[in-house]
């Protein structure tokens, strides 16, 4: 009986800790959404107002009093294009690193991953100087697409390579015996089988390109800025418009949430891939 009581207490304690951790993690999201639905007088009242009548004046201001559609279009074009290029190039590079044998392969694999560890803040000045030397090449969506593609290729190579290594090599051998070239084997056999890996790489690349701020701030102007940079428009000389900031932050978060949870199964497979086999 005592053992059963201890088990029940242990289980209850686990649920309490999980509940507390969930509340701590989700509270900032709740605060962001609730502030976007409050009037300024309610958003900054002390003590805090927990029960209020929601209002959409902040969202109306974001949609109709700023160039939201332009910024949204810029973000979509940059995120989708850079994701497609980065995942495609990463898959092409991952295949030989997974299957071919050549000198310096292990060093190259480690070097590829180390490249992704370079913070974007360190790259801001060199990248600006580089594109500024091209003249009109800076302050544009093309610059962001090229930079985001280059930044995410190392990570995508690492992820996709892991999925390729988990495939039985006998499948590729059979294709080669049937007369397929390496490229045909890759496109017709390997790519269809590593769909979850491509999804994982795409999710991480899209979220990085969608949410990135520093490089977008450096490489864009008032016509080509993306949504994260557009948040700074509400930091005015007269004060910080927190209602509008939280409204646009909520809008920015929605596509990332949908994209992530829509491919949750593939994401979990990607996070656990390589846990046994390196």
C-alpha cells in the first residue's frame, strides 16, 4: 500500500512539474496575443487586466495603416525561395558525402556543420560590405535569398546526409545494375525515400528565413524589408506602440506554427535521426 501511495505521489508530482513548465513556456505567447487584443489603457494597467473585451484595432492598424502586404510578400518570397534553393543544393551535396569515398571526407563533414555555427550577427558587416560593392545588389530580396541559402546549406547537408545513410544501399545498387546513373539513382530512388528528411530541412530553413532580423535589417530598405524588420516601424519618437508590435508579432508567428505543426511527424523523425547510426 505504501509503495502504491509513493507511486501515486510521484506521478502527481510529475504532472505538477509538467503543468508548471507548460505554463512558464506558454505564458509569453499568451501575453503577446492578449496584449495585441487590448486597448493601450488595459495593456499597461497595474494590476494587470486578466479579463477584458478583445479589440482588433491593433490588427486593423497593422493591416491598413502600414505597408503590411508589401512586407508580407517580401517575407514569403525570401523564405520560400531560399528554402527551396537551400534544401535542393543541400540534398545534392549530401548524397556524395553519404555514399562516396574520398580523402578528407570526415574533415569536410565536420567543417560543414561548423560553418552553420557562425552567428548571423558576425556576418552582418562582411555581408553588407560584400553586397554594397555590387552597387544595386544590396537592399534587395535577392541579397537576402542568396545569404539565407548559403547560411542554411551546411545544416541541410548534415540533416539530409543522415537520412540518406539510413537507406539500404542495396536499393541504389539495384538501380545502378539496371543502368541508372548516379544522378538518376539520386532523383528516382533516394529523393522519394528521404521525404521526411527534406521536410525537416525545409522546416528549419523556412523558420530561420521567416524570423531572421539582423541580416534583413542590414540588407533591406523601406521597400524590401521583411516582417521582422517591419516591427521596428512601431518604435517611434513618441513611444513604443506595444499593441501594434504584439499584433504583427502574432501574425509573424502564425505561419511558422502552421508550417511546423503541419509537419510535426517529419520533424520528430528528423530530431531522432542518427541517434543510433552515425
